[in-house]
């Protein structure tokens, strides 16, 4: 009987294939900052590499999860891979991403806390500057580590009107590769 109940519970909470996840509940009077790393790069040696085919598949797959947050703004860095990663989301939610320097983390955190108070912002960012940004936004305690190959994590930072900060790491839904048709 327990396996049946567990199975029915899972069926009830998992979205159907092709169905968007339920909308995130807005934080009453608070600010939500969602940080993702850019998708896979085409060339690790190129500092401004575009995203690869796998990265484009990941960027498309992220749309339902990120759109569920109902973002008020999108922010990317000066590197094109961050803009390419958020491009499908930007098209879906009809927002033009703001560009910010990924090396000016303290300035970005101040801007987020001041200019986007009470709103939801999705950032397409980089591993490395993501940790100082989370700290500058008030996240305390241990943070999960991203390696140079970590592309599937979603950090959700919620700043309540009272100033209380919560942190959650989520994992992106599995990416289903787009089949390629061989050329004749």
C-alpha cells in the first residue's frame, strides 16, 4: 500500500511532460534573486566564447523553470554566453536583459537591493563571482560549490521585507538533447 501512496504522491507533484512548472509564489514585500551560471561554452579557451549546442539546449530547457519566477528583470554580464543563456527566457517573458560587469559584484548587489527591492530578478552569471554576489546579498553559512563543469544549479536568494535572507539551491530539470539530423 505504501508504494502505491508514494507513487500517487509523486504523480501529483511532478509536472506532466511539456507542462510548465507551477508559478513561484511571490515573496510578499520581499526581493527574489535567482542566479544561474551561463550554459556550456563552445570554447573553454575563449574568454568571450558563445554557448555550445549543448548550451543552447540547456538555455531552452531552463525557460519553464525560470519563467515560473515571473521575473521583473533579467541581468547578464558583459560576456555573450550569459546573454545567450538567457535569450530564450528573455523572448518568452518579453524582457531585455540589463548588462552588468561581473567583476563589480558589490556594485551589482547594492543595485539589486536598492533598485529591485520587492521584485524578482534572474541573473545569468558566472561561476566564481556568484559566491561573492550571494554573500553581498546577505547569504550566510556554507554555500554549495560550483566546479568549472557545473551548469545545472539554480540559486534562489529571497530577501524578506524584514531583512531576513534565505538561500536555496535547486537543480535544473534534465536537459533533453535536440536530435540532430545528419546532412545527406
